[in-house]
């Protein structure tokens, strides 16, 4: 999962819009190298649960949330 936090800016990062427009993409991971993924945006309780995990792992995400009025999107990356 990835969060489009943009450090609490009032708008979503450009890459967020790019991924939604082109959800079949590739990522690079340290363990697996290049991996083909399908991107989907989480909504509702699923998004909220994922967002809470982000904040638990890194308190900075809570600071980003406090700086903005927008709901910070969370995107899931599924292997293709």
C-alpha cells in the first residue's frame, strides 16, 4: 500500500492521478526487483484501517493528516 499524503499539502500528488489513470504499472522492490502491479484506491472502512496502520508505523502521517482538510488517499498495489 501507498499513501498519497504529499506531506499534508491541500492537493493530491501528481503521481496519485497518474496511477489512477494508468493502474497497470510496474514497481521496483528491494526483494523482488521489478514487479507488475494493478493499482486500486481503497475506500470506506478498508481505507480507514489502512490509514491507521500508516499512522501506527510512522507518526509523521498523523502530522500530515492534521495539516490538511482532504482525506489522504491510500492505494493498494496488487501483483498481476
